[in-house]
C-alpha cells in the first residue's frame, strides 16, 4: 500500500467495481482495525455501503457536504502526523503505532465536478492528500466510470503514480488515464492495464502491464462482512 491509485472503468462489466471490492476485502482481511482505518466516499450509495459494518471503517459519506467534511478531517490528521514526524525527526510513520488510512472514493469525477467552486469543494483537499499523504500513512484510491481530462489532471497523475484502467469506451479515455491507448481494446471482465513505477514491463519500460483481476461473489463478500463485524 505504498502508492496512490486511480482506478478507471469506462463501461459496465469492465471490472472497476470488482477491483474495489477485492481491494477492500483483501486489505481488511490482512490488517486489524488497529492497523488500518477505512474512509469510504460513496456518492452512488450502493457500491460501498455494504462495508459500513466493518470495524475498520472510520468514516462513510454519500453526500457531497459530508464527503468534503470527512476529507478535511483526513487532511487535518495528515497535518497532525507531519508535525509528529517533524518533532521526532522521522521521514514517515513506518515503525510507529499510527494506523494506515485508506481512502476509497467511488465516482470521484462526478464528486469533483459537482463540488467545484462551491463551499463543499473537494478537489484542493484531494490534491493535498495525493501529494503529501503517503509519508503520513494515508493512501487514496480514486475510481470513476467517466474519466475527464479536467479532473484527471497532470497534477493528479503525477501524485498518483499507480494508475489502472479497465475497459474504456474509447482511446481518449485510455489516454487520459494511462497516457497511451489500449484500454479501449480490453475484453472487460476484470482485465486491466496498470502503470506503476513498482511494476514495470521490462520489455517495454514505461508501458502499461496487463493483468487479470479476480471476482469475489456477492455472497462471499456479505459472509465476510458479517463475520468481521
């Protein structure tokens, strides 16, 4: 969990939601609530709602105003941790007892566009978390079905060096996320392309690497959540 991730899905059935579910289940299965805290932003109200019962969940929001407030609290926690690191003369929280914080935001493009230039604007806070969060143990996953060049900006991509694209509707959306075409030709069903400095295709340095995600049945997810609650 050393990198921020922007996960993008262009069409239904491509695998974005499946990726989010497998990520949340895997992360919470491997870490106790004392080691990992989840912050879930769910504008659609149906994708991440099932995880609210997990003891790892520190905050959940489905309204724009609540999302802005909660992200502001995460940013304040980040600032507190930086002051602590400065006081103790350390560069990151590794070796401390501070829990990791994983922020998962579904449909972040719509969230940014609908709050832009309003009192609930989340874009500046997200940029701060992406730029400074890693050393403080705060990691962000941004997911969207509709990548927009005015939202998935160069600044966002520079501070989210791990980017994933599932099947997109056209090559333009693929380029927005990956800086190259290719996602539009994926077959869907969890097949994706990843660009990450920690995962490099040695045959073509800097090029996306293809991978196959796995699907957790809804019944297994529900059983897992009940068992961990």
